[in-house]
C-alpha cells in the first residue's frame, strides 16, 4: 500500500499586494484543488516558488492549511534547501505536524557533488530529523537544481533507509530515466513530474504524477488516473498532453498564475515573487484565448460564488 | 574612500565531531587570518560552505566573532539565499550588528531569470532591509550559482541605489569580465575572486581580492597588495599565482581544510559538511608535500603555542 498515489499538485503560492505570501488565497486554492480531483498536495515545490519562500514562511503556510482542515496525511511539502541544517528544521516540522511525506531536493548550491557526498547528506538529514514517521520522496529535477539522483544513489538510499526513502518525483523530463527507475526499484513510489508521462508511467508501475499543470487541470488528469486500464485511456491521455504542451510553450509558473487570475477574475493572483515576473498581459490573453478555442478550457469556482 | 579594500578571506567554517559548526575554531581562525594580513573577512561565502549552513547558524556564528572582538566594520558576510525573505533576514541582521558590508548571491534556484526579475529581487531586498548603513557587494559566481550579474544589470542597480550597491566580487574566473566591469564602473569596488588576478586588477582600479586561498596564504597575497606599484610586484604576483594553481588542482575547499588540519596538527579541521567529502588522505599528503617542496610552504600558529 503506497503512502501517496494519484494526482498531486505542487500548489501555486499566491502573493499579496505587499509581496508577502497570501495565506487566505493559498488555503482557498488548496481546498479547490482537492475538489477538482487532486489526491494529494505538494506545497513548496518548484511551481510553488517554494525556494523563494523563507524558512519561517514555509512553516507558517503549512500550519495554515492544516488549521484549515486539510488532512496532513495528504501533504508532501518540499523541504529541501542547500543547507543540511535548514532542511532538517523544515523536515522535522513537517513530520511533527503530521505530513504524510516530504519532497526533498538535493543540496543544490554546490555543483557536481560526489555520490558519497549526497549519500551522507541524506543520511545525516534522516538521522537529524530522527522521526519514525518520516517518509522521504527524492526530488529529481536536474534541469533546475542541476544536482540530481543517479540510479545507484537511489539504490543506496533505499537499501539504507527502506522504510524512509519511499519514492521519487522525476522532473528530468526524460522518460527513459523514469522507466529505468521503475525497472530497478519496482516497489518505489515513482511520480513523473509531468502528466505527459502519466499513462506510460501507470502502465509501468508509477504511483501517479506530481505536475505543475495539476494546479489548473486536475480534473482531466485525475480522469486518466481513474481510467487508465479502460479503452479510452489513450484518448484521455492525448487530451491532457495537448493542454500541457500549450501551457508549457509559455513560462510555466507565470502562465499558471495568469490562468488562475483570469478565471478567478482576480488580477492579484498573477503576482510572482522575484526573480519571476508576470506574464505580459498580451501573452496572457493569447494563452487564455488559445486554451479556450482549442480545448474549450474553463475553470469553475462555484464555492466562492456560493459564499457571496 | 572605499568601504573595503585589500585582502579578504572567505573564512573557512570548521565543523565539530557532531557535524555542527565549531564556533571556537572559527573565532580562532578569524583572529589568525587578521594576524596573517587579511584586511577584511567574508564569512559564509562559497569557500565557507556558507550555503550549507542554516539561517540561524549563520547569525549565531556572526555574533560569536563580533563578541570575540573582531571589528564588525571589516566583516562582509555572505547573506544571499534563493529566498528573498531569508536574504532580508540575514542581511538586516548583519547590518544591525554593524557589518561593514554584505556579499549577496543572486537567487540561484530558478535558472535563467530575466534581468528585470533580478533587478526587482535586489530592489525589494534593499527596500525590505531598510537600513541606512547597508552596503551591498554583488556576488558574481556563475560557475557555481549559474545565475550571475550582467553588465547592464550591475549598471541599473548602481544607478538606482548608488550609496548601497557599492561593489562586486567577480568569481567568474574570466578576467575579461572583471576588466569590463572596471571599465564601465570606475568607482565600483571590484574584487576578483582569485588572487591570480590581483595585480592586473589593482593596475586597472580593482579594490583588492576576495579569494579562497587567503585562508592559507594571506601573507604573500597581502605583500602583493602592499607592493603593487613597486618593481618587485610581478615577481610577487608570480609567486602567489603558482601556489594558487597548485592548490586549485585539488578540490579547493577540501584541499584548504586539509592544509589547515596538517599545519594545525588538528585532524578535525579537515571535516566538511555534506555534500562535500574530505580529501582522501593520500591526496592530502601529496598536496602538502607538493606545497612544501615547491614553495617551502609553511603556516605558523604561534599564538596557540604561547597559550600552551
């Protein structure tokens, strides 16, 4: 029985007018994502601008969503930083408040670390956190972090910490890498970092996907997950892949926030923390027009209307 | 009158047996570096494994050295992190306890940020810190951080914050880049990130150097700085360049710590925080032998002997 499976959103982080993280919009977005079909939430991932948030901000936001009745068991917050000390602080905090898992980047400041160095980092991290309930998901995203997890490092960590190192998000964008991990470690919970690989992944034993686009397309992605053994699976997959490809032809995080701002009719949702900048409005309009005309794309926010 | 000039060491951070930062050895090393001829200290740089330290660890260590009677005016701690929020916390703390400057990395998690995004990051950082005494030194180290400062970004920041953005450490390893910055912004305090470029830099208006090797060779480097207008300058420069080239033919940070461990006769000095690993002992012996035989290299620690 896996700890996590299905459709997990790396939750976008909304910012207020003063640039601070907006806890109200964040909580609202988490609830809405679960209604849309997400089976889990991964706050403070790359898409969340998680690495642009402070240590304290991350812990406070996590407490906010748990206080707002989101079950901690479905949360897999990003807790990896370049610093072993800060990573231990964030990880211990996440486990102590009940999070079902943590998604941990390798230390990514120093480039080309040795396998032994990364092994020691994770060993010391796990020993430093010292919590029986710790479930670590390795976060492999070499296009951004530059530092990644080799097949042999993954194997060493699974062997040394079989009940702790239980899965991996593969955002390499390289299906052959995902396939190699699934072949080598069949019981490992592997999540491709894009829904483009969801059906191929499920057919090979993947646990689901953790993908940026789940922030605006969780429903159709969930449909693939629920129907992957049925005859319509390939058609459903083709549909979600097409939407993904349209969105990722724009800068991904600004594009997702522009989509949220448009359909929520809330321009502030488009705000990003530096070093990101908003999608220029002409680009945002082009993206929305393209999504509507090609895919009849629409997002509903009934709850909010009910509350008015 | 520049805020900083001369020979600045990015101070190595010693670690104790349990992996925690060793404040006693750290303070001792800072005092010794100043005796050796350093004009300033830059704790928590790349060489310091600064990005492997936690936010709290950095603030505590900084307070320790000031409590140990190191003048805060000569301190230029590294305060840059991927997070705007944490960078503001560290920078404000450094200014409040009197540090003469701060050395600030660009946010380095997200790759290929726009110039506008980096400009906004530094603008919001400076406004967020909101201290009249803030002096920012931009930390340009693209081989590690991947994200750097273009000539035009430097110009925008100087123009917008002329009394705050006062200098830059150029660890690009590319002399033509250092020369271009010196040409474009003659009053800017530019420090090459290696003493290999010290004499060329001084002749072109550089303020000195901030270099890893200052941890073990501050005396001879200072001699170049003090004598750069004299006939023997080129010979002195050739001497320090040769030592640098020998050391950097090994992994730099492990090599420097191995040198400290050897000459202090203190094996614990060789410890590094993951993802770094110690220089294998055969390599360390080879390096020490090479330094001794080629350059009659030696480090003295008279103070410690006196205390015995």
